[in-house]
């Protein structure tokens, strides 16, 4: 007797459901995508008990005739592919032809549809088997009702989370597709309560306000970058608003919400050192690309993509997001001030033990850039009070100078042009065994960074030179901290680029002027000019805020002039 047999269609559909239908939000996703592909201008989603008891998705799209409706419940039946060549340039959200039969296999399923007003079809499916087909009076469009999800697959049903958790996934998904399609009206109801009512929006910023609230939408900085065959647009969150989780990053490719490591990495590189370690800024990134240049068929739930020109896509996304960060909108006002969620040890500053280095060797005013701020005073010998075209600006002089030094030092290091201050009398420093290994392994990298250090017997190194930007910091203290950062980076198996940034960050922090240090007006102006010439003037390399603005509107409101 043969041990190999062909599975019956009912079991095949249940297996497919395991890949396509993970939770109520999976059902909503597939049905909303079908509605969008059908050209719907309004989509209504209704869920009960977090979607466990009932899910209804209704649209006013093209609808289906009776025969097409029946055929749509067969596996691999689709109106979106005609040939193998179509698979190489998919322009629709759905295309596999698995969603409806997979969903119908694990719930009490009712499909009502009409291709023209008044003449509709209703199909009832119970656990994957058609129970009834009847003609009904129905308006153009499609409504699909899914009840008792996983009623016939108890092993799957027991893995569903509590209703609030399942509902949160549905809400996020509905919001995502509303963001992707501002020209479509989206409504979401749960247990008789309306959670989302997004009318047709004029643009994506208006849709952002509908979905996430005006307060969040107004803080986001728009960006757009167009290259041949590739367009990247969206909104970037301010570095100071970064949170210790990544769920505020929304990525779309040709209108499809995706989870993509390449795009996430590009966003991370764009923000670079402007946010605290372990925190993630909000980002809404919309990539439009030739469908033939992206493969959307790499995941059963179509949540991942693969780009034919991945390096180009990565670089364009990184550049587009990075361009938004120096915008005036990225500067928070004092009324928005909130604690930054990051370890306080990252912000430790020390009293100066020597006069500060020159504030700026070269550089000129540029844009937040494009702005010129004029110093008015120094408060507590620590904060610069200045004015610009929009109001009063308060600047933390230590982290501002740290940002200026960091960007200059890093740029010089990447060009191999770091100025070195050779020591008239070499200094010696005791090191740990781990630090000694780092000195041996990274000697050329240290030399590139302007740190001339050599082994000097057992447990010690000799320092012959330091980067000129930190020439006023005691050499042993400077190199000791740099070796500590390098050793930690090395133990974490990071690459040379990460090690370089950590060393540069530590050196800039040590070399920057400290709090409680008086500055002349010329010194304050030089520091402001240098800050506004940097790429990221809003946060220091550790992610700490550099400046805040008290707007003219806030001032006038406080004095009741508005």
C-alpha cells in the first residue's frame, strides 16, 4: 500500500489558512487588499470581540458576477494574473488567489457581491464547504463576513490573544492602509464603537492627522526624493521624539505595507547618531518603484519584498530621510519638552581642566539650516540664549560644541585627513589585556583617527600623538576613554565603521566645552554658526537635545497679545 497520497482540497485549504491567516488582522488585511484592488472608494471594517467573533469588510468596488464569485473561492483563482510574465511585474496588492478559500476554510463565511446595482449573489461557506448559493438584491461592491474564526481549528484558536490585543493589530493595520490610500475613505467599528473615520484626504499629511492625530502629524518633517524609476517620499519624526520601540516606523512599497530590513536599516543610517542608543524615531516612508524591479512574492502574507536594485533603494531612502532632519520643523519648542528616554550616564559632563579648544576652525552659517541665530546672552555660563527669525532659541553649549566637533572629526577621519597634535613628551597609559589586544588589532584605525598609540611593555601603551581637536584634553585620560569605547565595540563584534563612530563620539564629548564655562559674544556666535552648519543640529551624537525654541507665537500668547 502506498504511503504517499494526494491531500484533499479541504485539508489543503486549512494548510493554506495556516500560512495566510494568523489572527483576525490577517483576515482584515487580505479583505482590505482585495477591496483596494477592486477599486473601492469606501471601505468599512467591522469587528466584534477583537475580530474573534466576527469580521465584516464591505466595499463599493467593482464587485463580482455569480460565476466569478464561486470561482474566487477556488484555490489559485485570481483575476490579477494572466501569465507567468505578469508575476514579474505585480501591480496589485493581492495576486496569489489563496486568501478567500483559506479564510473560508477556518470560519463561518458569507460573501455578498454584485457587479451592478440590484443583482447580487450570496454564498455561504461553512468550514471550507459551500453551504448555500442564492441570488439577492445588492448594491455594487462586495461585503464579506467572517464569523467564529478558527471555530473548526481549536489548536489555532487557543493561540489567539485577548480581544484588546487582537483589536490593536486590526487598528494598526486599518490605519496603515488608510495612510497608503488617502483618496479612499476608511471606517473601522468595534463592538458598536467607531474607532476610525478617515474621510477622503487632500494629501498624506491630512490623512496622518486623521489616523494619528494632528499633534503628531504637525511634528513630522516631510521629505521627497525622486530618481529615475524610483520615488521616495514621506514624513520623518524629530530625533528628540524617538521612542524605545520600532512600531512607529511605517514602510510602504507601491502602496503595500511591508516589514523590510533594508528600508529599516536605511532609516537607521539616516538618523545615525542623532537618537539615543536603543530608540527609534517615527518614520512614514512611501517607496514608489517599477513593479518589475521589486519581488513581492517572497512571503506567504506578502509582508516582505526584495528589490532588484537594493543598494540604490537603500541609498535613496537614506538620503531622502536624512534631508528632512535639519529642517526648522525638527527643532522642538519648549512647550513640547519632555524627558529623553536614554541612560543618564550617556550625558555625563566634567568640569574643564584646561581652557577650551578653538570653537571653530572653519565653517560658516548654513541652514537648519539656512538660518542665522544671533546670541543675546549666556545663562549660568552653560546655555546660550539667541534669537532667530521664529523666536528665542536656547542652546546647550556643551552638546552643541560636541555636535560641531563630532561631524568635523568624523568627516576628516573618513577622508584620512585628521590633524594630529604630536606630543613633545610621549605619555604612557596602563591598559587592560582587552585594551592591549584592541591596540594591536586596530592600530591602523587609530592612526586614521589621529591617535598615535603603540604597545609599551606589558600592560601599558605609549601615546605619541592625539587628534588636534582634543589637544587640550590630557592625553592619558583621552586615550584611556577611547580605548574603553573601542574595547566595548570590539567585544560586541561591530565593524570598523561603528568603532570609528564610537571613538569619535567619545573624543568629541571630551574635547567639547563644558557647562559652567563663560563664553564671549564672539565665541557664542562662532558656536551657533558652527552648529547650524552641521548636518544634524538638533541632537548630540548621544541623542541628547541640543536646542529648543520659544516661538514668537508662544511669547505673544503668554503676554495675551494673541
